[in-house]
């Protein structure tokens, strides 16, 4: 255990206490929902590299596909409009999204999986020379999709039932269109999507894990959240602005006056 890991885990414990105190101070569900997102976005601001944090925003790609509203979008320096609330974001300017849930239930899992599919349907474009910064064994076919993280404060379902429901509700989805990871804070568990077993996934008895696995992360659940957001999320050094994918190259304007030669 390194000193940095010790420090991050200590900070996670402090944040956990803040979560609990802040949520106990309000009873209205709408207020509490907004408070959950506010606390989590502040946590991201303190820990994860970003350009700005956007809340309740939609994401559009260069093919004009658009996502449903997302609770939290962690944006990078390629995001053109700095709109921290309710704006429209370009896909290349979003490093990852976080869906915040007060309590996971069967119906909330269905809503989360659908919401994720609208994000994973977006395609982030790259050009020759763009350099991704990720774990070295992450399959390159995942670079184009925006990572999707769910953080839930509690669950009415047991860990085993959560794993079973997630498997059942994503079985008809392509692996690239499924959520990446789910953290349930009060249960102290992390549900990690190992998909087809390629790349950076967990191993058990020397074998690569596949599909959804449930890990007992206990008091380290927030630390695992930090770890995922910093290690598993592709970030790009781009040679050209991604706005070039969105702005038409040939815009027809009416000429006024003569061309000077």
C-alpha cells in the first residue's frame, strides 16, 4: 500500500461521511436527487482530470445522433461550449459520463441500461496521429465509445440479484453498448462489466473473467471509483480540433459585391 493510495482511501472515507450527512439533512426526493449529483460532481472536480463538469446535459456526435439527458458529463479541453448545466455537448469533448442513482431497483436498472444505450450509440471520431492515453491492453475498438459509469447510493436488490438482473437486461445488447461499471456505496460492491474477456478485466484462478462480475469492495468502493475514472478512461491528445467533424466544409453563402483581385 503506497502513501498516495492511503491518502485517497482516507479522502474516500471522509467523502462517504459527507454523502451520508448531506443526504440525511433533506427529505424531499427532488432536492435529494440534485444534492446527490452535486456532491458527486464536486468529488470528481477534486480528484479526476477535467476541463469542466456538466450536469443534466445531452451529447451529440458528428453524425447528428443525440443521447438522452445525462446526470454528469466529465468534459475535456476539446469541449467547445462551456455549458455546466443543461447544454449540448460534442461526443469527443466528453471523457465519460456518470449516472447517479439514489437506489437501484429492477426498474432503475432498466432505465439505466436504456440511458446507457443512447450514450454508447454515439461515435467519437479520431484522426491519424491522435494518441489515446489508457491502460495498454484496452481493446482499441472501445476508444470510440464514451465510458458509462453508474454510482448508486443504495440498492434494494442483493448483490447476487443485481448481477443476475444486469446480465439479463444487457444480454440483447452488443457488448460495446453496455454500461462499463456500477458502484453501490451502501453495499460496498462494484459490478464490473468484463464483456467478452478481452483487455483489462479481472482474473479468477488464472482465467480471464467475462460478463458481469460482482466484487466486494467494502469501504474501498469510492477508491475503486477513483481508480476506474483515472485508469480505465481513454483520454486523447488530438492533432486537430474535433469541431472539424461537425462544421460543414462547404458552406454556401451569397456573394455580396465583387471579388477583389
